[in-house]
C-alpha cells in the first residue's frame, strides 16, 4: 500500500525540485539559510520589535505617546538639530578634503604606506582617540604648547569638553574612512580619459569639472551618505570629548539616556527609530540631489 | 601662462602634502601622548613627564582586573570568528554561485547591518536580547557582535568565490562529490586566503566594536574597549596614567591584530567593503 501511494508522488516531487533548481533553488542555495535566518532573527526582528515596543509606551497614553513626548520637549527634539549641526559639516569637510588628496595619491607609488597609516585611527576606534585627544588637545597638552611656542596664541585655547573636540575627533576618525572610499572610486576612473582631455588642451580645473566630477558624482554621494550616517550616530566621543549635557547632546545620548538611565526601553526604541528615520531622510535627499545633478552611466569610459 | 600653471600645480601639490603631514603629525601626537603619559611619573606643566616608570601598568592590571577583561575580549572575539565563519562562508558560496528570485532582497538584508550605524539598531537589538534573558550575558554580547560580522564575511568572500573557476567544481561533481564534500575538499582549501583575510578583519572589528558591546554587556561581560570607555568616562576616579596604561594595552592588542591582518589584506578593504555593497 505504502509503495503504491509513493510511486505516483515521486516523479511529481522530482519535477518540483527540478523546476526549483532551474530557477536557482537547490541544495547549494539552501546554504544561505542559516545566515539569512540569523540576520533575520537579530536584525529584522529587533527592528520590527523596536517599532512595536516604541508604540507601546511604558507609561501608557496611546500608541504615539513616546513620539509626541519627543517632539513636544525641546530638550529632546533639539538633539536632532544638535546632531545635524555636527554631522553635516563634519561629513562635508571630510569629503572635500578627501577628493583632492585621493586624486593626488592615486598616482603615488607608496600608496599602501599612506593607507596603512590612515587605517590606524579607524582600527583604534573613537574611545581610544578620545582619550588621546583629551591628553593631546587639553590645556596643558602638546598641541596648545606648540601653538604657544610658535607665538600663535598666548594662552591655551579650549579644544576639549566642547563642540570643537567632538568635531575634531570626527575628522580624525572620519577623514580616513572618507578618503579610502573616495580613493577606491577615483582609482576606478580610467586615467586615459584625463590624458585625452589634457591632450585636447583642458587644464586641471576643466579636467576635474568635465571628466572627474561627473564620473565621481555617484561615488561621492554614496560616500557622503555612508559617512553621514556614521557621524549622525556619534556617541562615545560626544560623551567623552564634548559637553554631553549641552552643545554636544546628540541624539544617541538621548536614546541611551531613555533606555539605560530611565530604564524606558519603549522610549529608547522610539528615539532610535527617530534617529534611523532622520538618517534615511538625509540619505534619500542626497541620492535624489545627486541623480538630478548627473544622469548617465555611473562608471565606465564610453558614456 | 605655462609658468603660472606650473607654479599653481606645485603649490597645490604642496598644500596637499602639508595637509597629509599635518594630519599624520597630529595622529602621532594623539597616540604618543597616551603612550608617554602611561610611562610617566607625574606630568603637569612641562613637555615631558618628570620621570619614567612602569608601575602604572601593574596598577592598571590589578585595579581594572584586566586579566579577566582580556579573557572576555578574546572569548567574544573567538566565538564571533567561529560563528561568522560557520554562517558566513556557506552563505557567501550560495550567493556567489546561484541566481534566484529574491536575491536582491537577500542582499539588501545583508547590506543594511553594515551601513546602518550600530547605535541606531543597538537599542532594539539589546531590548530583544534582554527579553530572552540574554542581555548582560556573554552569550548576548557574542550574538550582538556576530550580527554585523556575518554579512561582513559574506561581502568579503563573495568576490573571492566568484573568481574561482566553476569548472573546478563541475569536475568534482562529475567524480561524485556532494555539496558537503565539495565544500570541504575543494572550496575551503581554495578559499583559505579569503577566509583568513575576512576573519582577521572580523577580529580587528570585534576588538574595536564599542557600541554593540556597550549596549548589551553587563558586569562580567565587558570587553576591553567598553572597560576603557567606563574608565575615561569616570576620569578623576583614578590616575590618568593608569587609564592611559590600559589604553596602551588596548592599543597594543588591536594594533597587533591589525598588523597581522594587513599582511593579508589591503587597508582599503577594511572600509572599502562599503563600496561594493552600497551599489
């Protein structure tokens, strides 16, 4: 009986697996599943859970109570602008310095030495950089000493426990990140395009304006977005190097404060979601602007 | 006219080198200030400390219980390495070799944890871990650190696998190798350099990963970088030299891993993965 029941089913199943295999689903594709399930469980599920949690306020008051609370309290919603005021200038400065340097360095023979030095602050991370900068940029630190020795200033300038400290630490960590991304885009541009333009009489500025910039546009927009979201989520240096209750009270501090100091995970999740939403909005604006400025092949020479 | 252009180009080149030099000098200054202070006896209003000593290291070692912290750090890093290899390598193979409907969606799921900063998704992740009783435990810290490492390994390995000739695998299949045997005896040996590179980068990233560990760790599951944060945060409780000694131990740990990693990979890969993934 069993045999009879299975016989007609077997070819059917084979056909199904063959059909699936033709579309790309076979045993090999299944190797993907553990990793996919893992990321689903620890990234997608927490994101959905966080949204659900933020809509169920700890102290009651309707689904949107946390969001209403955030946007009606100036001390809370001001963190968005504080963070934007830090993140946008830092990202622009890092990007604007990176482009000319990357254009210069791509012709260099010992490129690897420079990239190795620049990867050090990225590796050491913001906490160590913060401790180093507290020593180095402090009122008795070497930086102020050198400036006084050179007669540029007469008394130490305040560089830490202030907006400046956080800004500088975001350059120390962010510039190498931007530079390496821009460098990898720049090296993707065929140098013969520039030689051709130079032969036809284009000066350095014209070559940059008409050849490099259009080819680099999309890459610069992506670099801006990646660097911006990192800068927008700044936390350790804003606490250690800045004035975390005043000029550098960034949105990550507000989220941390709600979740870990007031033990209100619902509000903490709401602030984290607002943080993510602001990042998405800025990224979408930048991508939109870059597609309006330049439409055409992203890379490649024949465009 | 030509002369002016020549001068302008030279000045421009000079300006770029001056900036690079200025950046590197300050970077060296920031790091050297920590190292010098950690060996100094007392350092107030002078260029260098009054005298030199190594006593801050023994003090930092005992007062911060660094032995235990280092053990936790390497337990977390080891577990993350193992987990990201077991989950990441098979998934990278599947993504490199198969095209299937929904692949773009899967890629998107894997890209997001890499481009969204950890602090944005860390709080919801931590609340899920706390919900299941894993918050503040070593397991929770390992899971949280493993999360971005798995996609990271995948995106480093996919191009490595794509450049291996599929006919090598076809030949193995002809001789009767199943998927398991194929992975074990053909693909993994060919992929060892790629896997090694990816795992070394994961090691460097895990040691330096502040945000996720900070948000999920409790007493007894804090790694070195989180311990460093707390001691800088509570500066004034202990001598600054003692904190700097701990910072030097952290720096040495991650720089040694970095130096080993750089023997196998190009530095741009450490941030460059974003370029491939962001398209």
